[in-house]
C-alpha cells in the first residue's frame, strides 16, 4: 500500500471516528467557520472544488467540512490556527504544513507498525490540545509516589548492580536490544518511567527474576520504542519530542478517539 493511499485511509478513518463522537462531546468548543460547497459539486473530487488540496485528493468535496470540524475539536483550535481567514488556500501559517506532515506521519505509523489499522489518530497525541503533552510533570509526580512494592523492586535492582551501575546495560543484563549503550542503572529507571507512562507494573512485560525472557508484551514494547525513535528522527531531528506518555498518558492502550460522556 502506497504512502499516499495510507494517508488517505487515515484521513477518512479520522473523520469517521471524530464525527461519530461529535454528537456526544464538544471539547474546546472552538467554533470554526462554515465551508461552503457549491450546489451540485458535493461529490466532485475535493481538489476540483477547493484549492491547495493534498490530503483529501480524490475524495468527495463533501468530506472536507466534516474533516475540518473534526480537527477543530481534536486539536482544540479554530480554523485560523492552520489557515488565513478568507484565504484558506494559502500555505500560511506554518501550522498548515505541520498538519500535513502529521497526517503523513500517522499514515506511515499505521502502515508500518499497525498493519494499516487505524490505531493512531490526531486525538491519540493531542487530546484536544494544539501541542501534545510531554508528560514530564505527570511522570515526575507519579514516580515520586510509586507503590511501595514497585519502589522496593526498583531499589533492589539498583542496589544489586553495585559497581556495574555505570556499565552499558548489555554488559550487565542479558537480551538487551533497544537500549544498547545505556547505563545499567539508567535502564532500570527508564523501566520505572514506563510503568508510569503505561499505568502498569513490571509484570506487564516481564516475569520477576526472569527479566531477560522474551514476552509478547515485551516484543510489542520494543516495536513501539523503535516507532518512537523513527518518528523523532524523521520529524524532529532526533529530539525526543515523542515519548511513551505522548500517546499512552497512563493507560496500557492509547485512545484513538475521545471517550463519550457515558464512558
């Protein structure tokens, strides 16, 4: 499946998910301008009705208003966050280009890591805000209040390292794949952060005293870490803009859409 097709599928899935929720919730209430489609042109390809169309090329023009309205809520912004009022086709502001890159990123992620399934949407990272949360404050607070049992495990692991705590993890532990080169002590602390970011404990990916054994959830975690690394390298020049918290926010499975008020 081509990248363009993947992006189109993600865009359509995002629209369907967001519109299904819009009747239940109105997050941010940004308003948004009405997009007028000339009568009789609703089913024409979007690029034949509007200017500067990329993501929805080949799709009916009638889908554009709903998609834009959905983005208002998913990012908690008004239309002018990505567009110049009354000059929607202009390529300014920069947020418009950023949005296109994000759609392509979602398409690539869905294609390369989720077999084309729509597991990731704008909501997954943004949660109704224009900028995804880094989670630094939340993780710091939660790490300081770890359950006593988990804190004991972390303390014991670090204490048992002794003089090996500064050695590369792969020289101290067995079966290290993603974190080669990271110090042994740091990898223990990173694992602790993972438990906070995913709202679980070590047993989600490991069996106590058999840390080196592979486990289905461990393999998934490795794949997700590779995905995060690829996103940061390709879109953010290697800066750690995306992390586990960005999508998970303390839950094992990230949200693809807002929860309804009945949830």
